[in-house]
């Protein structure tokens, strides 16, 4: 390790034991030399991490839904306006015989 190490440096540490065919190899991201696997975290931290992940997915889903819904819903007023303009033009042509 370099001697000019800063406490804010991010260091990626490979796992202590080699991975087997049945287990994927883990990589740990550590701040200030405290590397931990997800399984080694306390239960409340795992629950908070899972809740934050689910919350992020829900928020992303809501944002995508709103974008798609607004893209679809913008066509409804446009079609209504087009139908009204066409109806007015047809009415005026039949009314004035032109």
C-alpha cells in the first residue's frame, strides 16, 4: 500500500477467499479500511439498503410512467382539436354551400 494514503481514498479490496464455481466473487468497496460484505452487515443496515433500493426502483417507475403517460395523453387534446376543426370546416362548407 502506498504510504501517502488519504483517509478519503476509495480502495477496492478483493475477497479473502477465492470464489468457487457456485459462488460469485465479491468485491468490496471500502472507506477508511473498513471493508464489509453485504452478508456481514447488521440486519437493520441490510433492511435499509433493501428499502432504499426498492424505493429507488419505485421512484424510477413512477417517473417513467409519468413520462410515458404525458407522451400518450398529449395526443388526446390534439385529436379532439383536429376533430373539432374538421367538424367546423365541414359545417361551414355545408352551411354556406362552398
